[in-house]
């Protein structure tokens, strides 16, 4: 016992080979969660506020209220083909060998109300989109009719009642639901809205997101890196990816690995933004200070620190000043994959989208693995693959490379998920490829 006490109080002897190296304390992950739990925690994020915008400016915005049709579309019976408005009964039995003969009594002018009534044995010339005249209940396509020069139309094919006609409300009826709350509007949606007279919509604001990059080793792309330095990669990719997820991004640039500096920048970022993305410093190295800085804020909460996933385990989700903070790994591959799998979903939920759909791949394809892929049980692995066609079948070929290799990710066409309880996938297995 006395010997142990004595040695504990002495400084270690200097070895002959060099200076003394003091032991470095090793950090550990705070709270590692499964991918399912990570998604569940992200789904709890509250969306931002709302605003009213003109439909013309609403592409990419998320609806904050359910929309119902204020009117019928179309609001009159409308021809769906070029041809002749007729009474369907007058064409029954018509064929190429035994045509029906109808008397041409007029034509419908586009953009004008049709007033010429179609009586028994009569026809009216009409173009696609024209108003079906009174008395008519079908349109004979122009390909199956011929004007024979004496005011007679020869019909070579019969039509059923309401054939080639869009009736009132066929597209959508007044009071029918159009789009639900939480839908991100696409360009084609805007025309549908204006078609029923909707000119303004209530949408969620674009989330204001601050991007903070950290690392003493990071230099601008214009610089010539010295040994130990790397050009900035994550900042530029993440700005574009966050913008694609619907956010309005403010770039705070690269912050040195100094606690007071990062704390000051994070405080500014939180003051004027709805969320903060921090690239780098989320791992457990001695210079990874992101976790400590977040915890320095009053009422800060670390929701998780670490996800059972590869690449990208050192990921942080926290709250500071009642706003979400996502700490991404510094390695480019890990950072960009984690943003694809979790970060984009967080921003889309923050922007008002329903959590039910944001974690589903936006684009995917089925393929067969070209070779065996090993995996470590207990974590969800995402393997980078290229896609090719072989013998009429899509083939996924895994790319070999480590998480720091950005061009390994750039060359990939997609990611293949290996479940946490699997030890890998065998060659020939049909897989879903999340397209990048």
C-alpha cells in the first residue's frame, strides 16, 4: 500500500528515448441511439411559423393548412378531343362499313359559351377544351368522322354517352380536398391551384438555418494546404443540400477549435435562426468541443450523441435556446451521408412537412448486388454503390473507400442499407438503392 501511495505522488520518470508524455483523457459518446430512435427524436421537432404568399411564388413551399376546391373544375362540360359534339345515341352501330350520317349545324368557338343546341341527328364542330353545346352528350373524334361536302358528317365509329367529355367537376368537385397540410408544393401543383381560382396560400416560413463549420485544419478552397491542412469541403456541399431541403441558409464560415470563439458564434447563430448545423467537432477527440459548447447554454439538452450507423456515428442532436442544433461529423463522407439520412429530414420537418414521409428515400431503385458485402452487427451500415446494367438487369457494385474520401462518395450512384441485425449481404441479393 505504501509503495502505491508513494508512486502516485511522484512525477513519472523521463524515459531515455524522449520527453515525458502525459496520458490524455479519452472522451466517450454521451448517448448513442439506434437509427429508429434518432428518427423518432428528429420527428419531435416543431415546425416554424407561417405566412401567406401568392401561388406564383409558392413552388417549394409547404402548406400550413388543408386546401379544398372552392369551385368545380371544369365548371362546364368540356370536349376532351377535337371532333364533333353529338348525341351519343345517334352514333350507335356506326362503323367503317356502315357509317352514321349527321347534319352539321355549327361550330363551337373557343372561349365562348356554346349556344347552338344539338338536336336529333345533328353535330357541331368542336375543338379540345370547347364547351359542349346543349343537347350533346359525347364527342366523336375527328379521326373517325368526315365532312362530305353537303353539310353532312359521316361518322365511322360509335361513341358512348359522355365519351371524350370532361363533365362538370370531373377533374375536381367543389369542396373536394386538393392538398393536405404538410405538402411541399411542386411547380405542377401551382397550375392546379390557379385552375380552381386559388391565388394565395398559407405556407410555413422557410426555416432560417445557420451553418457553422469548425476545425483548425480547414482552409479556404483558394489556399494551398500545408501539411496537416485540408481545403473546405463540407461547407459548400451542406449549403447546397440544406437549400435543397427548403431552408434559407446563413453561412457563418469556419470557426477555430476554441471554446470561447465557438460559443460566441453559436450564440449569434441561435439568436436569429430557427436551427443550427455544426460541421465538425462532434466526435470524442480532445479538440472536439461542440458538445461542451452546446451544454454551456442555459437549459441546453443533449438529445443524443452518437447514432448506431456507419458512416457517421459521431452525430449530435441537441437543443440550445430552445432551438435544434445538429452536430455533423467532420469527415466529408460521414457528414454528407448523415445529412442525407437525417439532416434533410430535420429541416423538412422544421419547414412544416409531415414526419411520416420525410425519412423515406425521395428517389430509389431496385438492383442486385454484384458481390458479398460484410457488415458489423449492431449498427446500420450504408454502403456506397455504383449502378450498371448487365444482361438487362440493374447491378449494384460496392465502392471501396474510407469515410474521409470525398470522391468515393461522388462516384457513388446511391447507398444500400444493411440492417443493424445483419452480418452483411450476399452477392445476388436484390436491394433497394437510395439514389444520390
